[in-house]
C-alpha cells in the first residue's frame, strides 16, 4: 500500500515532564524532616566527649526526599510529575 501512495496515519504516545509544575508535582515538595535528602541524622551523646551520629531513613517522606500533600498536588499531572503526550504522524 505504501508503494502505491497510500497515506497511513499512526500515533505515538509517551510520558513527558509536566509543563505546569516543571516535573516537580507541586510547588512545595521538600520534606521538612530531612530537608529533601531522604535521610535523617540523629546524634546521641555517649560520654562527656563522645557523640555518636546515626543515619536512618526519614519517616516523613519514606526516603524519597519529598512529600506531596493532597491539596498541593499539580492539577495537570496530579502529582505524578509526567503527563501523557500523543503525537500523530502521517506517512506517505
């Protein structure tokens, strides 16, 4: 069919970053507990001179470094950071 000059139309869909929130999902997405690192540092004094530091996963963001509340979600991508884009191509 393509040899005879038939025009075929096909579409391709892909995920692209949301242009409304620039791929953040929200305006204020950083976790307040870990300042966006995903890890929390705790210190414990063992003696008059010794201090022990330990790192553990942040309980607030579960290690992702960001928290998107329901009322702060982007209206275009619903906090998913990407939107589906569909392009239509014509081939001769």
